[in-house]
C-alpha cells in the first residue's frame, strides 16, 4: 500500500512489477485519475475493506505533512494494517541536514521536521523497530558502468566526509549530509 500516492508513479511501478497495490490519497482529482487507470484507491485508511493487511506500506514525502502530535497515532494505525513482520518504508525531508532545508521549508504544508532520532523514538513507541535510517544507500546499475563508477566514487566520498564530520563535530545523525531521509521500520 502507498499512502499519499500523488501522481501515481509508484503505483504504476509496483503494478508493472506484479504487485497487488492499494493507494491512499486525500486529493480528489488524483483519486479520480487513479481510478480511471483501474487502481484500487481510497481517500482514507478508514475506507479500506475490513481486515485489510499489507506486507509493505510506503510513505514518500508524507510524514512531514502530519502534525507532530498526531504522528504516534498515525504510525500505530499503520502498524495495525501490516501483516506480521510487515515493513514500513518512508522518505521525508532530512531535518538533521542543512541540505534538507529547501525540501522542508519550501512547502508551506510541511508542519513537522523529521530527524533520525525522532523516527527512532516514534518507532519504539508504536510497535516498530527502526531497521535503517539515513540517506539513499544504494548504487543502482542501469546498464552504464561509467555511472556506477561515478556513483561509487561519490558514495565513498560522501561516507568519508560524513564520518570525518561526525568525528569532529559529534554527535550527528547518520545521513545528515543528504537532503532526504530514508527509513525502514519493521513491525515487531
């Protein structure tokens, strides 16, 4: 399930990969468009069929739109929708990074600054275990070895600069040099 599916590009990607995907979105026009493309979509998680359970729930750029006072309840409700050992994957502007400022403050609908330590706190209090938090950890091969080499060099430089900075100015959150924060939470 994807919450906040927006233009539906992840819904399409998941469906093309053979996944049974459900979407949640609050914008009526985006819901209408998704229904026209035969996606199973709803405007609220409370509209899901009774006893709906999912292996994976994804939130791309959603958590920062929820009031900090409501995040624990929101995550608890998502936990109830996950199957045993289910996974919650999310991306949000990195509140620990100077490079996340544009993403965080460039949208007036953002009301919560999300950091790694906050995610760990919310996870512990909502039945999740934080498996990963940081920047994008992957070097993706798309058929061009030159791109892989440049991404690998960039990744090595990034890790070196981050560790050096954390050593000099400790404590800093992992991934503080990235504009977005990625996290994987596992249902306990």
